[in-house]
C-alpha cells in the first residue's frame, strides 16, 4: 500500500509541474473541452460511421405502460452535491466535511490539495481539477469553477466530480478509475440518467430544440458514445419527457409535439440495447417520421 501511495504522490507531483509550465490555460485544470474528454453536452458530437437504427412498432400495451409511468426527470438523474452530501442546511463547511470522508475512503486515489482536486487512476497521468475565480472587469464578466468529489457511481465504479460553473448550471465529470478516461455531462442543463447497473448513461436537453439524445457506455476501458438520435429543426416543437430505465438496457420517453398554447400530440418511444444491437420502437411511426428523428449506433453495437 505504501509503495502504491508513493507512486501516486510521484505522479501527482509530475502532473503539477507539467501544469505549472503550461501557463494560465493549464491553471484551469481539467475541463469539459480538454482534449480526450468525451463531452456529451456537445451537440456536434457524432458517431463516426454510425449505423442507422430503424424504428419499429411499439405494442399498444407497452405504449400504455410508458404513458402511465411517472416522469423520471428528477428521480433517476445524476443528483447534485447538496443531495449527495445531505447537509440539513447547505453550507460550504458541511460540504467540505462530507467530501473529506469520500476522499479518505479512496485511500490516495483521490486527494484534495486546497483548490486542486486530484484523481489518480491506476495507470496513466492524474487528472487535476482546479477551483478558480476570475473577477469581473469593465470589459468582461467574472467567472469561476468549483469542484466537489462525489464518490463512485454505483455499478460502473466511475468516479464522480461535480463542477459548479460561475456562469452556467453544474456538470459532472465521470472518470474511469483504471485508465483515467473521462466523460462530461451537463446535468444541470440536461437530463443525465445512468442505467440501473451504472453501465450506460442517457443524456438529452428538454428545453432547447431540436431534440438531441446521446447514450454513452461507461466501460472498463473508458466511456464511449454508442447511440445518438437527432431530430430535424422545424415548426413542430418537441418536448421529451423521460420515463426512466426499465432495467439495465431499456429506457422510455414520451415525446410531446405541438406549439405552446395548443393541444399537444403524444407518442411513446422505447430504446433497447439487445444482443444484436440497438433498436427503438414507437406507437406512432407516422408522427415519428414527421419529427425527422433519426438514430445511429456505433458499429460495435450492430
């Protein structure tokens, strides 16, 4: 154990020195746009040479069950640090005390060094998350980022780091603990819901058109985008309503289509990861075609 901790310390020192020599940009530490981070909030993110996923017809019974299911936007998403830490009254001192407990349980794989949160994977360079603050000037608004360690995601064991942005809603980094590859989700702006076994993560935005949905696999070799669905931007506003995961490989949505103040048409969607690959089904193939929603899966999924 002591030898392993010494190795972690050496790696941490090495990365600290490398950051010190890279200038101000590196002082910001690991960010969503750092090369190598899989940014699921990036709407331009696509699956290279993705294979089309054809839509199938959903049975009436399955559609009725999806419509009747409770909305899961809040119930199954990645929750925020205040909820994880469970402070009776949110306070920095209380959050810091709970973070220390979670960091201590990592036995050196995660360390807090003042404004620097360091995650040291079993192999590869440590990931350094830096708390920073920039004062407002006459020509620019101020900005800031603050990070909190939230422990490990159930099932996959990915390490969770929340980042609170000064000018935006929070996000989460999920770090694969062996090789240190990371994925970012903007779970304060998007829905970000892990599957029941923590191996898949679905994310999409409920406010900004057009509808854009992504599913990442949180695998042992790192995160990978395995499914993406995009709707065309037209005069038919779509509101996705998340109905939750139905086991480790199936999740449901209801799509409400219509302009504000007008009656909305609804249709159900079920996405399934099967042995032969991804499928999705709906109770209204005609209306689905009107939305222009098209899905692609990575070739490893087909």
